C-alpha cells in the first residue's frame, strides 16, 4: 500500500462521515498548531499591552475571546475535514437550537454577560469586588461564570449576569484609597476634645492607614446614653479591612481605659409598685 492509499484509508465511515488516516493526522496536527499559536499569541499580547500600560486582567480578557473563537473555528474545520456539511448541520439544528434556547435563557444571558465583561474590562482577574454582602478577589472571568475567592479562602462561582446586572463595587478601579470609619460612644461628661485627640492618635499610629489623606473625627449626635463619635480614615488594605477596623477598636478601648474615658452601656430605670401601694392609691 503506497502513501496516498494510506492517507485515504478510512478508519470509520458512516454516511457522509468519513474519518481517514489523513484526516485524523490533519486534525491532530491542527490541534497542536492551535495550541502553539495561542501560546505565542498570549505572549505577544502581553508584550504589546504592557507597552500600552494596560492591566493584566484586560490582556487575559482579550486572549479568552480570541481563544474561544479559535477553538470554534477549529471545531468547524474538523467537521468539514471528516466530510460533514456545516451549512446542513446548522440548518438542521436551527429548530432544535430555538427550543434549547428557550430553556437555557439564563445560560445564554450569562454567556453574553461574560463577553461584555471580557470586552469592557469592568471586572478583571485580580480585582477586589463586593457583590451583595460578599467581598472577594476575582480569580478568573469565564464566558459563563467567574471565580471569586473570598476572605475565608473559599472560591465561589458567580454567574456573570450578577456582575453586569447587580450593583458591584470594584475597589481595584479606584485611583485613591477608599475611606472607612469606626464609630464609638463615650459617657456624658467626658472631655470631648480629649476623645478627639485619642481617636486621631490611634488612627494615625496604625501602619495600614494611608498617609495620603488626613484622618478626622465627627461628633455625630447626643445619644440616649452616650456622646457618639466617628473617626474617618483612608486605607489601601481593602481586602482585609475588617482586620484593620478590629485593630483600631482594640487600640481605642485601651487608650480610653488609660485616659479614664468611659464607654457607656444602655441603662433603664425600672419602677416597681407593691400591692400595698396599689391598694392605697385605688382606695383614695
């Protein structure tokens, strides 16, 4: 058997489908070629976009779109290689796809949302975001779901539609550090100027507080049993900001104890009338 006969030798044939040795070789070589080309493309994109000062997440987004298009084109080419008519396949499956589409609206919604995220770059890998009550780091943006790693080191798969339809806070897209605050109440009669000095001293001494902006204190209200204050500060430590807030509260409590500033607790007066007093009041 000569080489042309070996190439045209059919491994499996069913109606129009004809998988020959030559076709199988082309499919395997094409697969390897697509893998190599995509790897070279990713390296080229990284070099090009770094010169343009674009973020790594945006580079990955462009690459993901190109990768999906390349593999779809490869799949269609493989269908043609084995002898199937792509036009006939698309036409014959049109009615089926309409039926499936009605049942998979959420899947297509998430797919379109994924494409929007990859093109716009509003949410990129490495960004710190808040979705609902959850805050986490975006590990990967896919075409249907995105992987978000929470502060508890748990990876959650979030449908892309939630990232495009819901309110999402992207902390990483802020040029300036965000502002946070700690609330505290002190007993009536306390030296309010001393309280202000203590709060500012505690905040300014924390290493995670940004020095770009000056912290300040607000005397918010006269509460039922306390004078209420809020100390505001800026910090770049967004992902673990709860730890920073906890440290500041510990330091405030210690500083208040050292300076004899009291943090009150709600108190209520309870008046009890005895049965004798009730009878006397009714007899009168």
